[in-house]
C-alpha cells in the first residue's frame, strides 16, 4: 500500500520510541492506548480521539508532522482511537441514492465504484475527479458541496474512475523551496509542527490567505497561484506563518444572503445546480470574477472582499451568475470578455 491515507503514532515527542502505523479506522489502538506523544500524517485527513470507539475529544489532523501533543491541541498520552475523515462521498445513483463509498485520500482506482458514480458530496477540501483510472482522462474540480447529478459538475453519468485531493498550497521550511514541506488542501487553523517555520510557499491552485497567528489571526497575506521563494515575495517576515485557509466566495440564492448557498474556493467553470440563481454574494478573502455565462464568458464583474446583498450592489442582474474564478491582483486589468467592473463593498 502507498503512503496515501496513513497515520503513524509515536511513543515519545519528536517521533521517538516505538511507533504504530495505521491505514484504516481503528476503534482501539491496543498496546498504543494512551501512549502517543507525536504523530505523522502521511496522507489523507485523520481524526484522533482521547477515548476508544471514536469518543471523547476529537482532533482533526491534515498531512504533516506533529512533534508533540500541543502541536495538535491535545494532551500527552491521550490517544485511544483514530480514523480517516471521509472528505468525499461517491453515490451510485443521482440525488445521493444507492450504495456509497467514502474516501479520505487519493484513490487511483475506485474499485467497485468504477464507472457507476452518479452523485457526489464533498465534505472537506478541494477534490479532483477523473474519468479514467490512474488520474487520467477528463478531470473535474469539486469544492465542498453537494453534486446531485453529473451535470452539476459538468460530467457524464457513470464516468468516474479515480479521485484525489487537490493539494493547493505547499509550505517549505527554507527559502527557495528547501527543507521539509507540508501540503494542504483545506483551512488549517494551526500548522502544528510547521508553526512559525515557513520560509517559502508554492500555491498550486486557488487563492490562499496565510496568517501570522493561529486561528486565522494577525497579519494576513493573500497569495494567488505561483511560487514565493522567500517571505519578502509575499510581503511577510521569515518564520511567521501559523495558519492558512483558502479564500472563498459564497453565492446565495436570495437577496440579503438568504436561501441556499454555495461556497467556492477555486475556479469553477459551471456552478452546477446554482446556475442562474444567485441573488447575493459574500467574498471572504481574495479578488474574484463572476460571469453571466459558463466557462468564464459573458459579462464579468470583479469583487473584492465584502458583502453584496443584491445584484444592484455589483451592477448586475438577478439570477445571472454561471461561473466564477479567482482574479490575481496583479492581473486585474485583463481577462473579462464583455464588461469589466471593479466593485469594492463596504466591509
């Protein structure tokens, strides 16, 4: 088995002493009960619990190295059970019917679910789903949400053979991408072992907000896709990053942020079930372009962070949004097809 979807518990701080490697849900860690003092998550997102049978305090760990319990917010010698956190669920039939399969790590072949997926729920992170095995063929990017049928993600019925998380930001220990690294695809309020040691960054997809302090506090820097070889390249200081999260745009069905909502953190050429029904918008970080038509066509409006309670607040018409994508700040003068309007909301 590959390292995808594995967690390693260590007896002592700093990865010392005996170790126990897990790749499946483990309701009781046996001889390792209440002796784990450091952890390495090799792949997937994991939940570790104070008590057996997945009870007690729960801590969610993304891929990385946790050198002591304080790095995951827990106490020493308090881990009794662990399980992968399912982040994407494939369903056999449309509208989430029939059999289902939960996944928390890359799967180059979905096995018995090959070519039978008709609906999907993404619980956390951004996922890439592929028509063919081995991460080949047509690829669709899915952000957290519910996809009741293939048309909602722009695909065809029964055409999914492999899936993997979109690891969208990579933190490096040293300048120019040297030393240890940590890959992330979801909001991370505490970087654990990577706290205050980041010296260079690669953003692979989406727009990310990186913060000086834990829990998304302190100085914040907005990073669009690219390579940042040192802290001066993003306007920060060395070894000063403690939390990160994707910039998001939230579409609402009704005026004043009412009704159903759709959260997006990456370029989305078709908003699926939300096509032509957006009436209000909230931008939580980054600069975004929204378009009247699918595939980033038609009238285009550019939004900065803020709250937009109705279409008149961005100069558009009701129920006319079909696609959205992050707009790199350095490219604000290009990219819209018919009309380009920069709008700043009152925060």
